[in-house]
C-alpha cells in the first residue's frame, strides 16, 4: 500500500503521534492562504507516490505567503518520475536537529516485511545502505 504523505500524517495524528500543522493545496492560491494561516516559514511538498521529490525540486521552503504561492506554482507544474504533481502539502517548517529515515516495505520473494532505518536520513537511501549497511 502506498500513501501520500499528507494522508499518512493524518493517520498518525488520529493515533496521537505529533505532526506539524499543515494542509493540502491544489492551487497556488490555496497554498498562499494556508501559509498565511500558519504564520511563519512553511514547507511546500509535492504529493506524488515516488521517492526523490526533493532532488526533483518538489520540496521547497517558503519564508512568507508570497514565496509559498510561487513555490506551489512551480511545484504544481512539475512531473516527477512520470507523475504529474496535482497537490502540495503546506506544512509548518521545522527546526530539524537530527533526521532519521524509517521505511517499511514488502520483500515479495521472501514474503516478509523489510524495515529500513538510517540516521543519515532518507535521501539516496539505497546508496546509503550500500555504503553503510
């Protein structure tokens, strides 16, 4: 099962897991309105079911609502790995001290789940796993 980030965060919140405040937008105008409501730096994140969103330009920090509008406009015009971006998540920006990547997927040949974790974050996780298993 693949879930968009915004939906996963919604499910986390239902179980009491703290998440940044944020909302989904389908237009730059909606993103700007959400950024005004959140009143501070925000992260505009493309919602497509593939990895590599950040490297493809699909995740950007906006310092104000005007920047949120422009970043959302740019991101909503992207196609990332053959998938058009139709929605963006507008989240409060976080002051990240440390980052951890945690992923769970199915190993179909072993017919078991595989859990991956890395203190080096999730960018290029396959390469990280190869160099530092």
